């Protein structure tokens, strides 16, 4: 069965058809590149302008004088190294907790088939229907006075790590991937004497690298860009992540310095995506195939 496309193969075979096709394709591609990259260019160059030039109307596309002092001032005045390190600690801990507990739960629901597994999965997925803002107050009351042990987790990275574990979307994503792993592979491991834990570690996890990469990106980005929850649990400014510190310290800071701080804060996530983009694309496409 042939697939019908917008431009027929006969039209593409003619020189005029190929010229029109590639012209339209190039124009659309350039427009998309400009639409996505121009805001990034505007932010990066905005930090290199003077405060008067940033507020100038009409705005200038290219700085009249290139100034790199905005980035150095942002690094020193806004204490970016400390807040970036706080963010790295909080994001790394949340990523590790999610990877361990969500993977274990997804493996149990997918392959171990516990009693009432479907009911448990349905209850977990039901939390996706609840707005995140509605859970803020219950979560805060929980971390402020942890049940049974009555310990406060405020101003502690555990206040970020533990709530991050309850991520129904990542758990479901992992479970759907585990469902596609052939049962024959796991049965062969059992015949060789591998237990459930050894099968997970030696068979399932190596086969799940694409989806684990996607879950890792989701976990890290969610913590890195979160603002409301860190603002509530970290009253100590010295322990606040970069997302909160940028707002708290921006009142008496020049606009160019603030823009430079935002550029610096976005670099780690952009670099992470560029570094692992193949794994991300492979993980997303892996969830759409059966086998």
C-alpha cells in the first residue's frame, strides 16, 4: 500500500518541482529556527547591553557596545555558585530517589503482578487528575511535621527529594516500557537461576536505558524549574535553589545583571539536553513500538 504525500513523486522528478519543494522547505526551516532561537539570542545579548540600551525604544538587535560585566556581576552579586550547587544537590537527590523507587514500583506492577496491582496502579494514575496546586498545602503540612517521627524537613533537601518520588507519570512511563519486554527473556533468566532482583539489575535495566534517560530528564527538569514548592520549604536564603534565588535577589539588581543570571541558570539544562538528546529521542520513540 503506497502512502500519498502532499507532493507527488512525479512532481519531485521535474527540476521545477524539486526547486519549489526545496525552496519552501528551506524557508519553513529557517522560520522555525528563528522562532525558537531568537528568544535565546535576545536573552544572551540583552545581558551584554547597558541598562539604558535594554530599555531603549525601539530595541537594538545588536548591542552597541559588547559588555561582559553583566555575567561577572551576576556570578558575584547574586551568589550564583552557592544557589547553583543547592539546585544540583536537590535535583540529583530527587533524580536518584525517583529512579530507584519508581523503577522498583514499575517493575513490580509490570512483571511481579502483585495482588490488587491494577487497583494500586489505578489509584496512582488517579493522582494525575488532581491539580498540583491542590497538593501543596497537604505536602507542606507533611514535611513540616513528618508523621510518626514528628520531625520537620523544612530547609532540608529531603523536603524536595521525598515528594519527588511520588511521580505517577514517570512510574507509568516505566511500567509501559517494562510491559513491552518479552516474557521469554525473563523466563530464560529464571531458568539460569536469576532471582527477581538479579533479573531487574542484569536484564531489565540494561534494556531500559532509553526510557531511563527520558525519566531522568523529566525528573531533573521538574526540580530545576520548580519555584513554588522550594519557595515554601526553604526560608533560609542560603539553601534556596537558583529558581527562588533569582526572584528573591532581583529587587535591587540591574536588569542586565538579572538577565545574565537567567542565562547562566539555563545553561546546565540546555547542556544536559544537548548531551543526551539521542537517548531522549530514542526513549520517546521506544514507547511507541511494540515488541
